[in-house]
């Protein structure tokens, strides 16, 4: 079977979940099944739930992982709701590799690539909102907002203005055309001019920050007694959400700052942060897989009252 994708931080993920000897691990972003395959091999007594909203990814991974038989359950859907659906099972590990998969990036018909002839960017092709609608129908003010908040583009107003001027002449129908517009706007010389623009639009189309927040909220509500949570993010906005959430989960006291004495019981911590700093790719991995350069893995260990 031809495997067209190298999963990021593979050795680091194996190490994080190496102590899980029973129960279930949920791979919230199954993709091509690279992480799931090594976890099933390394942890022969666990079962795994592989979740993905992309039917093409699921079909590929079903073939790749079929040798593991009933140890694998495949779930088609967004990872924001997968925890609640399986919370009744003995979940001992949760992995989420946030962001666009190589499957989506490499297929130009999906509209994620800078030189694509289409303008789509939907992780789930059945969703109604695509990059075409955002680029051609959002107001200039709406575009400015997402470019500033999701792309952290310094010249966000100029970017929005150029797009609005271009679409007055004719609809912008391809990522290639959008990329040409982006190159007219001054920005960081260290990255491609389209990188932050495409990031902003992709986040809006797929509600990426929203579903990440929902995933983290669903984990905190699940009342696990023992579970390792590993989240891989690829840009500062996602990493900030994970970092701040893990910090909140590790706090025993949740009293307001102005309270002189703790009144909450000082026993609200879900567990402890395992990775004080994000885990990044080694130099050897960067040589083999340049896409791992922006990957950041943060790890939290949930130890509920029954698991302390």
C-alpha cells in the first residue's frame, strides 16, 4: 500500500502514549492513519477510535488499519463532538493533530494549495461555506476582521481592499488568483505572501478555533479518571488556546482574583501539565518532513478523583 503522508512528531507521540496499556485511545484527526497505526502496534492491548470528517481519509485508513480488525472503530464526523459520543468507554488517551492534513494540501482539487485552480478549502466537502463564498461575498469589514484575527496580517486592511477591488471586475474563482493578489501586499519576507491569508480564510471556512475549543470543553466535561491528552497545533492561535486551557485545567483554585481567601475548596485541578514547553520536531525530522517545522505538541495528564 502506497503511504503518501509522513505524520508529524511520530516518535514523540509514541512516547507520550507509551504507558497506555488498556482501554481506548481516540485519534480525533485520523487522516491517513499514520499516528493510529504506530499506536496500535506499540500498544497491542488497547483499542482505538479513529475520527475524521473527510470521507476520503476514512476510506484510506480503513484499508491501512484493517489488519487490526475489531480493535479499531471508525467515526465519520467533526472531532468537536466525538468525545461526548464515546465518553462512556474507558478512554485512556486522546490525540488531536489539528490543522490541514497532507491529503488535503496535496490534492489541488481541494483548493488549499497556492497554485490550485479552485477556491474551496473545506475539510469536510459537504459543508456549505467554502473559501469562494468568503472571498467573494464577505464584506470588506468582515474580511479585515478574519485577516487581522485569524491571519495576524499586518496589512489586513490593504489585503481586504485589494480582494474587494478584484472581485468587482469578476469573481475570484481560484486559489492561484487569490495568491497573486496576496503577493501585492507587503509582509514578512521569511514566509510566502499567501501563507497567512490562506490560514485566515481556512480557519474561517472550517471554524477551526471554534471546534478546537469545543473539543477541549468536551474533554473537561467528560469526567475522565485517567487519560493522557496530546494536542498538536500548527500556528500560534491554536497553540495559545491549548496552552491556556491546560493551564486552567491544572489550577486547584478557581476563585476570582479579588478573593482574599480561597472559597472554592482548592481541589478543582483536572490533572497536571506534562509538557511545560511545547514539544517540537527534531532536526532529523525537519530534514525528512519540512511540514513538521511549525508543529507544537502539548501534553496534559488527567487524573480525576478516582485516579489520583
